[in-house]
C-alpha cells in the first residue's frame, strides 16, 4: 500500500535527488530495488506535471549537490560517533548539518517559488549567523 499526499514541488524534487544519491551510493541489491522503485514512482509524478516544462535544472543540480554534501557530513559524523571522538571536528560536522540543511531549505523554497507551488515549507529557527 502507498499513500498519496500533497507535497510541495521542492519537497518532491528533494526526495528525488536523495533517491538518486542513494542509487549511486548504496550497493545492497535489495535496498537498491526499493530505492529504484520509489525513484521511478516519484520521477513519473514529476514528469507528468505541467511544471516539468519550467527550467529549474540549476536549482535541481544545486539541491542534489547540497544533499550529497549533507550525506558526506552525516557519514563523517557517524564515523566520529562510532569512535567516540567528540573533538573539534565532531563539533564542526554537527554544526555543518544545520548550516547545510538551511541551504537545502533555501533551495527547496526557490523551487517552490519558481514553480508557484501551492504548498511551501516554512522554517522557524532562530537566526544564528
């Protein structure tokens, strides 16, 4: 069974880019089968939308790049956690998670605005910069 829910274009394209990254980085065949299945379903939904005609290649490229960076940060911080190395590098990586997630949210918002999405994700964190 699958659920059908309304989501913003930014959220849909974010999910697709994450699935693309998983398809490139996961080697387990059973996991890849699930990843490819979900990616095909979501890609099909995107390709059937009228908004697919709007040029957002740059935004999608940037969103995927940000998600790749986030993946690398998460891998590195988990390695530190496993080794119980809670040093300056660990703190730097932990901070990089929310900084990178904020960049990700910005690009999802840009996509939503450019595609005139009915739904737009909002964040309400305190400004730290």
